[in-house]
C-alpha cells in the first residue's frame, strides 16, 4: 500500500486511447477472447487446484478412487469379455489390454460428464465475476488429466507384472495425451454451454457416453470391426487415440490412418466448439 | 482529463416470466421452431412481455472519481454494474474502459467451505482477478486486516460468520484495479469493521483508483463518494455532486 499513483505502473495513463475493455451488444471476436483465456491461465491453475484439494479432503480414499475406477472396470471386463466372451486382445494379456483402453476412456468420459454440468454448478461464481467462461469446463478436464496421469502409473506397474517391455513407441504418448485433452476440452465446453440452454443434456449424456464406449475399441480391438466399416468407425476420434495409446505402451505397430483421421476430427470439433461457445456464452448469465 | 470509462447509451432488455422461458427444454425449443414455421406472423413475443432493466444510460467517469449509484430496489443499479463488469451483455449501446476492472458484487466469491482460510485467500484472489505474485506480496496484510491469524489453516466452514466476512472483505480490500466496482459489500461486520473498510476504500481512491459504489446506506455514500448517479426505472435521472443527487433521491422517495 506504499505505492503512490506516479510509480504504480498500472495507473500510468495509456498513450493510446484504445480502450482496454470494450463492451458492446455485438458479438465479441474470437481471437481476443482466446488471448484473454490464455492470460487467465493462473486462474485455470487455481480452479484445478481447488477441485483436487477439495476432492482429496472430502473423500476417504482420495487418490485411490482414481485408480480403483479403471481397475474395477478392468476386472469386470476381464471376467465377462475375456474369460466368458473370449475377446481377442492383440496378443497382449487381456487385463493389460483393457486397462490401457480404459485409461484414456475414463479420462475422456469423466471429463465430459463432469464438464457438461460445470457451468451450471459454478453459476454462483460466474454470475458474480467476469473471467473467460471456457476456463470452467477446461479446469474440469485439467482435474481429470491429473487423475489420468496418476492412473497411468498403475499401467506401468501392470506391465512390469506381465513382463511387457517398454519400447520407443512410448515417445508418442505426449502427442496422444495432448490430443485427447484438446478433444475433452472441446466436448466438455460444448456440452457445458449447451446444458445452460437445454437442461436435457444432463439426462441424455449418460446414455450417449454408454453408446460412445461401445463404439470405441476399449473392450475389443478395432481389428474386430469389418474392414469396410473401418473408415466410418475411425471417425470416432477416440478410435485413433485409444488404438495408438495401446500401440505406444505395448510396442505394437501404430495405426497412422486412424491417428490422422482422429486428429482431423478433433481439430474440426475444436474450431466448431470455439465458435459455438462464443455464440452461446453471450446470454449465459441471463439463462442461469 | 481523459475519462477512464465511457458509457454510451446502454440498454438491457429482459423477458418477463410467462413469456418464452429463458432456459427452455429441447422439446420447448423444437415446438417453438415448429410453431414459428407454421404461422410466420405469430412468432413475435409481444412487447408487453419485455421490459428494460436499464434504458439508454450514458455517462463518463474520470480517473480517481468515486461514484455512488443510488436508486430504489429494482431500479437497475445492479444490472448496470453487471454490464460494466462484463457479467452480462447490454442489449444496445457500448462501454469503453481504459483500464483493468475488478468487480466485487459480493465478497468471498468462490470461497470453498472445505478449504482453509489461507487457501481461500488465494482462490478468491485469483477469481476476482489478482495475480499470484500480487497475492503473495499482500498476503500478510490481508490476514492482519481480517484479524484471523490464528485460524489461517482451519477450513472456513468452522469460521464464525464474522470471521468469514472479515476474511472475504480483506481480500477484496487489497484488490486494487484501476476501476473497482462495489455492490453493497460494505454491509458486513460490526460498526468498527465497517469503518475500517470504508477507510481502506478511501485510501484506495486517493491513490487514483476509480470506484463505483452501490449502497442503500446514504450516509456512507455521502461520506465516501464525490459524485452520484440516481437511477430510477432503468433510467439515469440525475448525475452530479453527491449531496445534490442524494437529496433528490430522498425527495423522490418521500413522494412515493
């Protein structure tokens, strides 16, 4: 508080008379909003930190839940699809195969299901303070990303147990994680803003997530899908992500075609969501 | 002097409930679409279902001014502040702001009951727009101001309401954007703490920060502000020195 106005850099009159903030009835341009979101990355960090902290404080098992969810699912899938259903698993032990598919899937599914209600559940903040709204669903994805990384440690443990060696293929993992994060941010943001307009999203989503899971190579390898359907199947961006995620861990050949389609679809979705979010966020607070 | 804020003819229109709902379900939206395609003439919401929360307000504020906004409940004061804070968009008009804006429409926005006092200071600070570096620098001052040193690592859900308010206000009081927007937030704590808050705000304004202040407490408006705006039914009725405008407001109130 010892500052006086003359040496407070924030109070030096600006030479240019371009307003720092321009509010008008017309729709805001997209690029300045993306820049603004980037400027608020510290807040993003705090929002992620808040959710992690609260979760680990409120739940008894805390971090264990993050691992238990995919582990229990793997157990169930192994019993039903491997022991009873005799699903193939690309020569990898089935539990390992299933867990490696469930990891990115759990990240994605949890991101979009919690993300979809995030603007509604944080309405007590967004009706009182302005900041780029996209940070709210993005922070949810951030929290799930941390879970994802923790649960990945278990996969390494499982690989040691099954004596599956680590290969150079793992070098592609950062690319896959980045792509799935972008995809999760896009879908979570889209659903969250749509949910403020049509509350039906909350009811519809669990069904959609179920369908999406069976349409992704989680319990089965994508080689089970007939060749003539393969291109259509790969339009699901998770196909490229999950197949190559497995390839990276188990040293299997990469599916470049699926990878390229997946990246393309993610990019298109991202651009679309940036536009639709910008449009729908306008009356956001009026709708809450 | 060049103004720090220019408000040009802003208006905000709302639909009154009973007319098409604000958050329709998918079915309602589809039905509305169907209906409007069947009778091309009948889809206009009639004018009676609309109302202007803020209508055609314009003014300019110079750096360092402390502007009180007075008016009855529902006059449009909060809507006006929410537009300037960028929380809602105006229906018409524009606002130019030549500096950083911080709005405190309530104190302790985003406080989480399960987090400690220390954690909430950082979280709340980040939400209202403070930089982490700024918070680190001011942290000790904030804690001293709130008088909660002993309970810093206790979750705020165990705080008494007085402690909670003091901590929340302390963060707000140490936030120093070029334009500060305050909505009734001074109405916390006992008389002594309110006085302390007012002193702190005066100090902030003396440093050249511009402040908007909405309160029903005319005494503190008079004490604290240099200028006042009187809002009535969404319109700017008066704009001038604080004494004259608050007198006019009292006069208006006694008429009704």
